[in-house]
């Protein structure tokens, strides 16, 4: 199967259809994506500033990492999951989007960056754990990490501006909104159009 | 409000932003997201400290003096970029239910942060020894975090205000 066929089958999957058809689902998935990415970025910032010797300089790095990084990973897992769910609703468009590709590239690069840390400064933590900043390699990784995560956020925002603009011209779909929720009207999913009502 | 929004959209700054819409709005929104990352990270760690789940080798006061200033600075960034977004797209922002509910929660979230930091400074010993262990205070920490979570959801829902049905003022227009 070529990539277009795979992307098409993702879009046609029951899960993707369900997300497209339900008025609330896409916005809630996107909100969860933002909540989790804000925690990913916020916690990585804390660690990177420690490595750079800018904040929390008097604390043990090991202690900080064990306090924080488990939450970073949990939030990252949820960000990736919600990102995947958004991707499958419009897979071909995202796949060919320049900013989406840049974002994925930057995510891979920040993964490699993290591996570099593990292979360099990460090996000698016992030596600089109480120092106000990491050795030079650790500082370089931290600076790169911050630059890339800021880039990832900017790319992510630009995806929203470049993939769904046309769809915003369409009127919002008829279907379950808050009124129906309050009145307990049953879900009328079959009637809703399959276009994404999203606007950036 | 709709009239005010329409007037705002005729002001100089708004027209400038609309003209350069393609890069101004995404840039400001990106800064707004980076800012909420700093807000969430700071609130998260302070709440974890109150709950006793992290930063336990530091006192409550030490934890808030590490993250409080970052929270304040990030909130100022949020206020500025948020205001610019309102000026850039007044009707999109102001004529929504999500925006106003978000503003109420932002006020509540900020008020809690301010009161917490002031009372902690005044009654430091009492906070460190007894208050921090109180179940009600720990519930408040969780509630505070959830308020910021809701603020993010409502922020995103500004773009999808039709989900509110007739609660959205845009539906009446």
C-alpha cells in the first residue's frame, strides 16, 4: 500500500469519522492537546533552565529530574495521542502540510537532542548534580531543546492556519451543541457534514 | 458589545493587524501558547508542592519564590498578547460565550494566586507547618489547577463557539 492509500484508510476509519461528525470531539481533543503540550513545555523549561544555570540553581538536578520528568512524559504521551487523533481526521492534508512536516522533524531532532544529553552530560550527573549549571554539553542541549520546543509550538500553530482555512467558510454543522446537551436530545450524528468546522 | 467590537476593528492598531494578518496573528498566538506553558508549569509545580508530590526538599515559601515571579511575568505576557488578539480580531473574540467565561476564570485563577502568595508571606510558619497539610488546602490546589485547565479549554473554544448553541452570542447574529 502506498502512503496515500494508508492516509485515506486512516481518514475513513470509524474513529476518524466519529471525531469529524461529533461537534464537541475535535475541539475537546484539541484543547487536551494544548493543556498537555503546555505542561510538556512548562516542565521542560524548568529542567532546561536548571541545566543552563538560570533557575533552581541550588537544587540537585537528579532530584528535580525525578520530581518532574515523569509528568513530562505522561503529558507528552497524551499530547502525542491527541495529536494522532487530530491527524487521522484529515490525514492527507496534514501529511502534505509543510508546517506539519517541519514540526515532526523538530520532534525527531529534539528526541535525538535528548539522546545526546544521555550520552554526554547525562553520564556524569553525579559529578555536577549540585553545581549551579550543567557542563558545556548539557548547556548546549538545554539551549537547543528550548529553541526546538518553541519552534514546535510555532509550527503547530501554523498548521492550524494552513490546513483548515477553507473549511471555515462553511457554516457550522447542524448537530449536537450545548442546547441539545441541556435538553437531552439524542445524538444526531448521521446528519452532520463531514467537513471540519475548525477555524485555526 | 458587538458595536464596541466593530468600533475596535476600525481603530488604527486593529487595521494594521488585519492587514498583516497572515503573520501577526499566528505570532501572537504562538507567544500566547508559550506563555500558557510557563503559567501551567509554574502552577503545576506549586500545586504539586502543596500536595506533597514534588519539591519536598524545599519549603513552600522557597517553591513559590522560585515559581511565583515566573507566573506573574507569564500572566503579564498573556494579558498583553491576549489584549492584542482582541484588538486584532475584536468580533471573533468579544462576541463569544467562551471568551467571557474564560475571563471570569482568569480573574478567579489570578485572584487565588495573589491571595495565596500574600497570605503565605504573612503567615509563613502557619502555612509550612499546618495549613499545607490540610485536606481543604490540598483540594484547593487541585481546584486551582483545574481552573487553569478550563481556561485553556475555553481559550480554544473561542474558535469553536458554535458548540455552545444559543449560549453563543454569535448564534443570535
